[in-house]
C-alpha cells in the first residue's frame, strides 16, 4: 500500500467515526451506517491494488535493465579462470566458462588436443609455475575428494612464490567444487597463503544432470575468506545482525566478531569481493538457483539428501535389480536412482562417506529404520497367526 492510498482509507475511517460521535441518535450497528462507507473503502482499495501493480511492473522493468547492465559490465571485464583437474567434471564446467572468459586448464594427464578443440589453453600440471604465470583471476580445483589435499599441498609453494613476486601481495581466488564442504574449507584455510581469497562451492549437478543447461539447478556457495579475513558463517550477536542488515556488504570476522565493511579503506577487500561476485555471476547468468549456505549446514543437509540417495542407489544396485515386463512407475524411479548413482565412481561415493562427518549418522539411522520396519512386519505377522489360531479353536 502506498502512503496516499493508506491516507485515503484512514481519513475515510476517521470521518465516519467522527460523524457517528456527533449524532447520538444514529445507530452504529445499523445496516445503513455500514453500507454508506463500504463502497468508498472498496474503491480506495481497488485503486491501491492498481497502483501496486504499476509499481510491480516498474520494478520488473528496472530489474531487467539492471541485469542487462550487469551482464554488459561483466562481459567488458572477463575473468581468466584456471581449472586444476581436467577430467569429466573439469571439462564440463570449462565449456561454459569459456563462454564468459578465458580458460586455462591443467591436469596430470595430457589433454592438450581435447582442450584445443574446446578453445581452451592447456598447461601440464608438471609445470605449475607456468600455469600461474597465465595471470589467473580464479583457480577452480576440480579434483576428486580423495586427491584434494594432495593437490592443494602441491600448489602451495608455487602460490607463495607467485604472490611474493607479484608486487601486490595477492594471489588468485581459489574455488573448490567438491560434494563435501567442511573438509575442503578447513584444508584451504590451513594450507593456502593468506593472499589467496577462498570461495567454497558445490554445483549440485554434473555432466549428466546438467547436459541440457544449468537453468534451475542448485549452486551452493560460501564466501569463506576475503583479504585475509575469514567470514563468520553463523553470526549470533543481535547488534551485529542489525548492522549487517543496514549494510548488506558488511560481514563479521570469524573468531573476533569484528564487523568489516566494503567501505573500509582496503583496495584488496573491494577487489576481492568484486572478483567473487563476477565469478558467481557466471553461474547466475547460466540460470542456476544460487544458494548461499555455510559449509557446516551444507554437510548436514547433504548427508540426508545427496549421500542417502547414493547409499540407497548402491544398496539397491548391489541386488542386481533389472526392468521387468510389469514395472510400475515407482520401480522405474528406483531404476533411475540406481543408474544415476552407480554412474559416478565408487571413489566419489567413498568421499561422500569419509569426508562428511554426518554420513555415518545417516547410515546408522537407515539401519535402525530398516530394523524397525522389519520388526513391524514380524509383529503384524505374529498378530495374524494368533488371530487365525484363535478363530480355528472356535
């Protein structure tokens, strides 16, 4: 409701109330008194709704214009993105990244010809110094979960050397795309030079589910470190929350509770935040549903969604289930779950189990739930047998 419409309704109500007080003979509850003000109020409300529709349309046009302007600005400043790990998933994201900027790939195997065919430059992982010399804005670590720590450790001395000779004291933004989040977050915070900002992400899709585009698919992310400051992902202090609401570009430093703002005299913070926003905008422009979420909360949710899906797919797949001539729609869904989960490597499934501390709880709950269901079946069978035995004696 806008202010003028609200005033009209209030004035009408005050006028009606005043008239009733000046006329003791009038009956406030009479049908005539209600009927005289209702049409005016309805007309005022109808006008209010029309005004709100016009404002909504104007906001929609403004949002479309802002998005066009934002896209234009991003394309005028394309990122140079390095991808470490050029396997199936690395190739999958590289194809889309190449539409938004320059991509440099590196991996243990030689993918020179494949990368060239995709319009992507390839550098062997045996020469990480050459890889870093490509003036990378972002490095995406697209490795497996089990090889992640080793990959980070191998890059650290080269990153430190690069930052030392850069003249700015700052390195590239480091991004992980693993299916677990607390584990890589801690690895990167512990090992990476402070001159490297950190963004933890999990695209909740892959080469199969995202083969027809990324529109509507979930992309989870946590801005973890900017300009050497680790962001607190679970701010509880009320006064801090109020200040953050007043300045959405502010954030709380983990451990100290200090509030930092984009308005601080820190060029590194401004540039770091801008670089993260530009990288996230690639996923946003591709239509992803952007989900800001702490790494801790991600792992809790993932254990009860992604991991249990893979767990059930593996268990059912181990039974050797196959299509039959009388399949129901429900069984078709079961077979699709088996196909989608077993298409991924067992190494990925193992990583989801080992590197998410919530996964064992999920296994225990599933085991207990299965035992409960079996006991219910046995109890019902026992009750049936007792009923049948009693009826036979009659």
